[in-house]
């Protein structure tokens, strides 16, 4: 699928700040920076860091949803019996993929 956004993976690369407001910089390979998340105006440091982690995981979350849509499309196709994944198998793969993406974003 063609995208207009900076391809992932993204990562929290560095921290810098002006005065008392540190910032998290979201980086990607070959790109100076994707986003900067400031702690200025945010409830506390933990909230700002959680925001940065969620933004950094955006490409992975998008990929997870795209994979889920593909899996759902596969599930709609009638399958012959034999060595093929069942719908239950595909649902388990989707569930595990969703949970992994959520866990990574919510560290």
C-alpha cells in the first residue's frame, strides 16, 4: 500500500529541551525528525513520554490494522479442507497481533 507518511519504524531517539520543558524527538531512518513531543503544557512527564511512545508506534499500529483487514478478507474466501488455517487460527493471529501492538504502544 502506498503511503504519504514517513515510513516506519519510528523511534524515540533523543531528548532535548529549552528551559524546563524537555522534549522527545520521534525519528525514522533517513529522516531528521518525524515529530517533537514537548512536555510543555502536559499534565506531567509520564503523560508526555506516553504520548511520544504512542506516536512512535503509529506505523506499527497502522500495519497491524492493515494486516487485520487482509486477514478478514481471507476469512471471507471459502476454504477447502486440508492444510489451511481455520478462521479460529486467523482470529487468534489477529488477536495476538493487536495485543502486541497495544502492549508496545502502552509501555
